[in-house]
């Protein structure tokens, strides 16, 4: 078994930041939808978005914060016994605080709520390239 190069864990700060952005998008979106359809109380969209995002933030946190991915010189392993051989990785890209790993067969994996997504992308690609050299 290969020794770990990097342990990739979710960041509480990134998790909280993403939920603030979700709240802002939801609140603004719902306000304008209710306003556009003539609702006399469009502010209720803001309240509804706040409640919905708070419930999501609370219930998803324990699961999201416990996810650990491990990068070795041969594999990227993660939750639910996921094991991705580095040689099978076609591309890796970041999106907000997440990293998407795509294999040559089209399988897609998301590493979510990362403190340094660009650094994680670079670490995965570097390990893949070293293994293929």
C-alpha cells in the first residue's frame, strides 16, 4: 500500500461561505420571483430562503465535515470505498470550493468544501503526472 501524500478534508470556513452564497442567491431570487408575480409580501422569499438554507446547513454539516480523501502516489481514495487510480484521471478542475475529478471512462467525483481547491487540483495533477512519467 502506498503512503499518503495528502489528506484532503472539508473546511468549515469554506462550508459556511458556500452556504452564505446559497442564501444570498436564494433570497434575492425568491424576492424577485414573488415581486414579479405580484405577491404583496416579496420579503417572505428572503425569510423562506434563510430558513431553507439554515436547515440544509445544519443537517448536511456533520456528513460534509467527516469526508476525507487521501492522495497517494498511485490512488485517490475517498468515502464509500471509492478508489481512483491516478492513471485513470483525465482532468481535475476547481469550482468554487470544490474539486471535480473526471476519469477517462467519464466517472466524476466531487471533493467538496475545500480550503484550497486550486492547491488540491495541483497536488492531484502533480501526483498523476509523476506516476505516469
